[in-house]
C-alpha cells in the first residue's frame, strides 16, 4: 500500500550506488562499475583502490526519468554526510502526472 511508496530511512538504489562508489565499498550492485581516477590506485601492478581516498564531489545524472523522491533521498544522505557535495540531474524530471502519462503511452503502445 502507501507504506511502500514512503521511503523513510531506506536508501534507494541510486543512493546506495552513490554510497558504495564514493566510499569504495564492495557490493554486488556496484562490482561491475569501473572507476577511472588514477589517484585512487596504489602504485602497484594490481589495480587495488586505496581505501583512504574516498570521493566527496559526486555528480549523479540519470538518463531518462529522474524523480523527486530519488533527489530527496540523496539530499537526506547528503545531510548525514556533510563532507560530500552531491549534484543530481536527469534528462527529464518525472512528477506523478508525467509518470502516469508515460504509463498510459506504454499501455496504448502495447496493445
């Protein structure tokens, strides 16, 4: 019901991804991501991230529909981590009206 729409203190997938990547945490959700910042790697032949070099400037861009709920969830995370600077953007911000329009178009297209 309605409780599933209210995020509460849960981290949404985009926030978990930001947390895992910016803190260099190992996670199945982000194991396939590749960081291309040469400053985070030790000077060895192995590409092992240095755990003391976390990311503080974070830019999140969603291709397609971003949402105010994702944005708010990231800002709540940012309040808990004041050392981080997070910018969120998307190619389109979806509100409830836009979301329902998209669903209607998909429903009409499918038959």
